[in-house]
């Protein structure tokens, strides 16, 4: 007889008052390359930063790299940057079954439930979620929940992929292509984009930084961060007003190699809903597919 869900084990909560230095976290990630024989189970661990201030200087640096303007307020995807150190702590925990180095971000879903303002103080929680079946390896979910004064204001589900290992878990849900999208813009992505976004976000995954480090993980050149691509897309599609609420889901389909070109395609299914794709310069190969809906002040 299987155990009742009522008696499912609970995640252990760890309060993180001070973040480890980035060098220590990435040192743990590199040491994780030598992990062997761990069962493909995610640790039952919830990491919590109880008091984090929305830093206007960090918001500004992130906004400049992704193309947001001040009139758009705190970017919808910026809280992911605030939560990322906790992601990395969980991914480099000794109980985590795979190395964090070389993991691929395959999708992200974000809900903004209340408007955010710089200098507000937030509580950030991150914990592991379900294993997800994938054609090229094992995918899994990290949940992020953010609160202000006890009220839920922002949450996200990030799906990462460990390539080349046996897969099990629930089936993933992906968006179907939309045939009526039109080309909106073309972007030229410089070779240093991955390093610029790493400085703004704290995500120094070596697949994004240099050709040599990307080759070590099977990529011929460095690739753009998926969250940069999603952020850049939202910056282009969001009206020049602050969001009161918003939702976006993005599936990262194929890597964008740096340097490179990309094109933005979108279509409006209503006044405040956009389907979108980021494609190659010819408009044929999709790199990102998603849907964005919003409420503005």
C-alpha cells in the first residue's frame, strides 16, 4: 500500500541570513562535477532569505542589460535574480544528485501578484519540486515564492535539465506554436552578452561565459542565458508603464550562440496578452516560445 499524501515528508527549512560568497558557491559547483552514484532524488530542502531589499542599483544594472526602461518599473523577471543565489545553494547542496555546472534552463513560469517597488523588503523561499521527464535527460523544478509582509507577491517555477542521464517523472507541458506571429525586431547579440548578464544576475554558469568553458559542456560556443532572452523579450513587449500584475511562461527551445542574431516575433490575442517567439535571423528556428499577459497601473 502506498503512503498517503497526508504523510508525505516535509521539506527541511534553512534560514539563510548571509549568502555565501559567489566564489564559494561556484567552487562547490565545480567540485560537484565529481559526484557519482547519487540517486536521482531532489533534497527535501527549503532555503529562506527572510529579509531582502529590492536594491535600486541592482535593478538598474539588470534593466540596462535586458533593455527595460525606468517607466516599466521593477522588471517582471528581476526577482529571479534575487532568488538565484538560493537556487545555486540548493543545486550545490551535497544531497543534490548532479553537478550544477552545465545544467540547462529549459522553461520558466512567473506570476507577479502585487506590484513591486524598489527598496521594499521581501522574504524569498526556494525549494525543489517535481522530477520531469525529458527526451535528452532528467528535468526538474525549482519553486520560488516571494512574500511582502506575509502576502504572496511573486512566484516562479524554473525547470532545469541535466543532459545525458536517465529520465523519469511527470510529463512536461509546453506551449504549441502560433501561426499568426509577425516579426517585431531584430537583435544583434555581442560575444560579451553572457558575461554582462552574469554580472547583472549572478549567474556565472560557464556555458554562458566563453567558448572554451562552453565547449567543456558540449556547446561549440557560449550561449545566451535563457533568462536574459526572456527578460529582453518582456522589455520589448511590455507597455511603458509599471505592471500591477503579470504572468509569463517561456519554453527555451534551442540555444542562441554568442555572438549571434535573433528576431522577435509576436501576436496579440487580446489587448493585454501576447504570444511570442524568439527565432534565428531567418525567422525559421525558434529559440524561445511563450505567452505574456499583464495588468498595468
